[in-house]
C-alpha cells in the first residue's frame, strides 16, 4: 500500500503536468474568445441567487488568461456589497481586504494587483475563486501556491469558481488539503459541483 507522502508526491506531479497542458490551451485562446467567455461568465455570476443574496463578496482581481473580473468588481461595489479582494502574505497566508476603489492597487510579488491596506473581512458570504481548470466534481487546479485552499479551510462560505469552457477538465487529481468548490461557471449557467464524487 502506498504511503501518504508518496500519494502526495504523485498528485503534485500530476498537477504540474496538467498545469502545463492547461496553460497551452489558455495561450491558444484568442483575445476575442477570452473576452466573450468573460462576458458570459460575468453575466452568470451577477444573475445568480448566490450573488444577489450575498452581502459580502470575496473576489480575485483577474490577471493573464483568467476570466476578467473587473466588471463584476465594479458592479458589486455599485450594488452596495462589501467587496473584498486577496492580499497575499507569507505563503500560503492570504487576507480578504476591503476594496473601495479599483485604481488604488499595487502589484504583489506575483504581479497580481492588491490593496496596500484596508480592513479585513470578519464574515464572507460568497467567495469567487480563480483557477487554471476545474472538474465537474468541483476539484480545482490552481497555480500551486495553496493560498485559496488554506484560506477556505479557515473561512468556510459558499464558493463559486470561474473558468473558461475550453479549460474545464473532466478529472483533476486532488488531495486531502484541496478544498472542493460548491459551484462553477464557464458561461453556461451556474453548475453545482458533484462534491460527493
């Protein structure tokens, strides 16, 4: 029987290979494809009951090939919601920091815009999570830093993952420390994940 450490190493190796595969797929998307996909994803988020019911939303600021979240961020602030965005500390610690204006951000060590200061969230109703890919079961392939898994283990709330349709995978390896998502959208409605799979 394989020991726990061997299994963790096998999962980590498989994830690294999948990341390379998904990054190649993402790079092959045209700017128009990505923009159209981002628009459909934003529509799904903003029309969802989970978003409408949430008083506080924790939402990443998109970079690179991720679904663009800036429209969602602006709309959430206009809707009077408490909007929080990630601020990374020592790996894998991340804070949810209140966002009051989108033009008062600086790039962190990963090139991701984040607030320099601001109050941190005491309660979050909905966390909108980035990914490289996700499976229908809710297993998420992130960038490998472990920030979201660590954060969600101590801040339980509804989770909604955004992913371009072309990057969704049927199966993603996962370990005990990986937090499965409650739902996902790739621009064809909100899909509840099969968390028992």
